[in-house]
C-alpha cells in the first residue's frame, strides 16, 4: 500500500496528467446554481451553492454547502449555510483569509428583483466539524460606489445620440435606459443591488478586494476592506463610456507581477467576448474596457494566478449557450491563451455547464465546481472536477 502511494505521488510530481470529477450530490429536481469552493488548511474542501425552486422569483431559495474530507472519495450530505426566512438567498462566495477565517458572502433578494438585493457576509473561525460552519459574525455590506451617477448618466445621455435609431425602434430598450438613468440619481437604488459572484483576492496582508456587479447598471465594481469587514470602501464603476458596450459584470480579479490588477468579466452586452479591464492604482479606477478573443455567451468566468506563474481562466467559450465549459492556460499574464481544454462539451441544447468557481489547492492541483444540468440527467446538481496543468496541456 505504501509503495503504491509513493508510486502515485512520484508520478504526479513528475507531471503525469490528472483529471477526475464527480457530482457533489445526486441530481435533484430543484434549481442548483452559483457554486463556490475553498480548501481548508487541513486539505478539506468546502463548497456551497444556492438551492431552491427558482432564483429571485421563489422565496424558498437558500445557500447550501457540503464538505469533502482530505482523502475522502465522497462529499458529505448537503447542509444549510444561509437561509433568510421567506426570502431568496443567492450568489454565495466562499473565501479563507490569511488568518484562516472562513467568509461567506451572498445576497438576500428583498423584492424578487436583482436590483433589490442586499449584500451580506458572515465569518467563522471554526469550520472543521461535520455540518455547517459555526458562524460567529454576520453583517451587511453597505455599498456606496464612487462617481456612479456621473459616469452612468453620461453613458445614458451619450446613448440617446449614438443609439438614437435603435432606441426609437425598441421602446422597451429606451425605457430600460431611462429607468437606469433615473436609478443612478437615486441614492437608495445606487446602493442596493450590488451582487457577489467570484472569490475575492488579497492585495496586501490585510486588504481584501471583493468583486461586485449590478444588473441595474450593467457594470462591475470593486469593494475593499482593510479591517476584516468592519468598514468597506468602493472603487469607481468598471464601465466603458460607450453605451453599446455596457454589460461587463461578475468581475474576477488577478494581480499581475507589476502590481496592476486585471479584471475578467462576463459579457452581457453586444461583443459576446470575455471582457477585460486593468487598474494601475490598486483597483480604485479603471480605464476603458478591452476584451479577449475568447467568446462569452453571457455567462460567468473566473481567472486565477497559479503557483507556476501561469494563469488559468475557466468560461463558456461559445457565442450562445452554456453547453461547452473550457479551461484556458496563459503563460504571459493573460495576453495570450495557448492551452484550452474542455471540461464539458456537448451539442447545443443537450446540456448546461456554467458558473464555475476555481481554486488551486496546496498540492498544486486545480479544483473547479460548476452548475450541471442536462446531458442525460434529470434535474440539476453541482459538479466538482480536479485536474492539473499537465492535463490541460496534454492535448497540445
């Protein structure tokens, strides 16, 4: 037995391709979506997701979680991580800070509309026992974006000229612009509806940077705490001044070796490519947006920096649908992406694999959880995949 384990360890260390995957729980009729995953100091995995009969429409939606012990073959039975009575809880994000404290960020939807979401978090120092963590603190994050009104109103006013023909031909779109313009001038509507999706990053030993986004203003935002959640500050919106390019949401942040911070974002706008932005002042301001030559159908992405120096990006890289989920590797901090490999790939309408959450474990392997439905199963579940860089590069 010891010899077999040693042989396995040596083969992995030598760069043997590795890929394995399983469902966290058997498929069930209810909706399961928006997962997040972390690894604890002992090598356990904890994942969470939201579960219910719908998303913002149903009031039975809760945040569930499960644990996979180091060395175990199966995940635990799901347990409740957050459940606000008679309100939907959605978009959970897990994070373990440098002190070893576990964080859960999520939203509680007040009026069954994303724009009425309340941003919340809770923390736990003890989370090693079976079942849910022992939560010892909970609070609301009161968002106050910097210069949102000025920037968004300017975009809407520009739209009246630039998109005049389109707005005239589509009264519904024109009304959405006017409603959003009015919301940007209303303090309450400016500050509600900011939602989580992707792991935060640490930009110093004490400065946490959490990505937020708004479906009302169709843009992203960075939030910061330097006192472990006692106070929060916010960036200027990550927003392109061209109104036809609105729609960069659900930011995933990666810090470059020179200190710049790069954001990779879902595209809810017209280009249908993964959207990007770079901040050169530690995330406070963001110049006009760019994009990768990687397609995006309006679905979440995540990018992480690996110990090897490479970056890994996971996304649905098709213009429409969520039937293909691919991991890309870059060796030049996101300038080029030489090594793509599909985690899932079926014909359109045959399956949906989306909203990935990705980490690198202490042993160097990469873990990814994602929503899974179709492809021969009834209902939905969350799938967990574990793989390494050699597997990603094996096919090239």
